[in-house]
C-alpha cells in the first residue's frame, strides 16, 4: 500500500519573484536577504547543488531542509541533512519539511517546497511504520497546487498560516 503525502511546490512563486527582479520592480537587497542563521545552516547542513544562483549567477545554490512538528519537541525548526531526515521519518510520528535554496554568495533564498514525513499514514490517527528514502524526490507523494507568496524569512516557514 502506498501512502500519498501532500507536497507544496513554490516554483511559480519563485518564478514571479525572479521576473519582478529582472523587470526592476524588486531590488536585489529585497530578495537577497538571507539571515546569518540561514547561511550557517547552508554551510553546515546544506546540500550543494549544480544549479547556479538565479540572481548573481556566480555561485551554486545550496539546499537546506528544516523540520517542524509537535513530535520533534525542542528540536523543531532545526536544519537537517537528508540522512537525519530519513532516520526521523522512520521514528517520528509526523513532521513538516521545508526545503529552502540559498546562495551563500549573494544571499538569495527562497522556499522551494514543503512536504510531510513520518510514520503516520495519511488519514489515520494511529502511527504505522513506513520505509522512507529521503534521497528520492518528494514528487512520489503527489503534488498539491497552492498559490503562496514569497516567504523570505526561514523563521516563519514553519508557522501555521
């Protein structure tokens, strides 16, 4: 039995922000506003990509994943590497993962997607153990289209809207 989990993709929002930047409607300082905490998370917990920064085009982007959820208690909101998320997904009931891309050069950052992980089966209140491979793209859980505005602050990424 496969368990479908919702995935929220923010690529349309990213495209809109970059389009506004290219048209001169948004200043570079407004979109390249990563905090020192986010840059350190990218440095120590990030996953280097082959994608160039869409703003400065000098550095490669780094993906940072943040985990939020009641079951994580005091460790909620911490940056996690993919191997740590796999371990959490096999042992924790349910939690949200927020994937953020960061340019460590110019400070560009944008929420890429969010998805659920954990042992709870969708639609069930009782936990059930499932095997999770975090290196597999979350698209396997299905897509949920949702319009969203750009959220420049990672600290607010886990807040309920």
